[in-house]
C-alpha cells in the first residue's frame, strides 16, 4: 500500500496574523481603484487611502485617532465611533486634495457589523466627498457618529452607579474631560479639520 504524502499549505503571514483577507483583496484590486483601508488597534482607528502597486501599497492619504488628539484637540478615545468618523472624514478630505475622487472600501478581516466603527470611518470619508460603493444600511446614525450614545450611557451611569461611571470613563476624567460634552467636542474638532485642510489647499 502506497502512502500518500500529505501537503500542508501554510497560510501567508499576514493571513495568519489576521491582517489580510487575500480573496477579498484580490476582488478589490481588480477594480483598479484606490482602496479606503480601515484598521483598528487597542488605542486608535487608522484610516488610509492607498494605491496598490507591485512593490506594495502607496499611501495617498491617512488619518489616525492619535493624530486627532495631538493635532486637532480631540479629548476623547481615539478608537471610539466618533473618532473613527473624524479619522475617515480627515482622510477623505486629504484624499480629495491629492486628486482621489473615488475608492473601494477594504476592511480586511474585520467583521462587517452594521453601524460599527469601520462603517463610521466610511461615513466620514463619504461626507468628505469621496465616492465609495456601499449599502446605506450599514452606516451608523448621525446620533451615534456624534457620540450621543456615549452621552446617554455616561448620564445613566452617573445617576445609577457613580463608581462605575468613574471606572468606565477614568481616562476621560483624568484629562478633565466630561464625557457628556463629547458631542460639542465632535463638532469643534470637525470644524478644525475643515479649517486645516482648507488652509492647506489655499497654500
């Protein structure tokens, strides 16, 4: 009896690390359009508009949750839904400035959950003016994008369990930021982003 040799195929390194869905990436590459890439880490959301090339992806525009805090005064979490929207909005404006008018959303191995941070970033890029194929049903509501769900949760905890409120929002409170004011902060940072990009275009 001849034993058959079993050949095991080892997935590519980026697939093993959960970074790249190669089948989905191939479909998006065939479009020939730039990709709107959304990544999430433990501390921030990263949004990039990239042009796939043989040598590797060329970044045409980028924005991160960390940049929102250091350059635009965003006082809350860099990985929240409002931060994801603002990062997508900033990346979208920068992409338009670089001459990019349309793109294809690429979320890698992230689950396509309706209203999630990935789609908040997409909504930001769309509101900036980029044309990106999508289903409107996946986008989060305006209230969620602005952080009203955070406000409601903070108020509820504050009234029912002050200790839990302080634990849950300890990072905010340490910097002196009231989570109930996140909507105002959102609007202010969005204006700063628009002004900054407008000045860059004028220059």
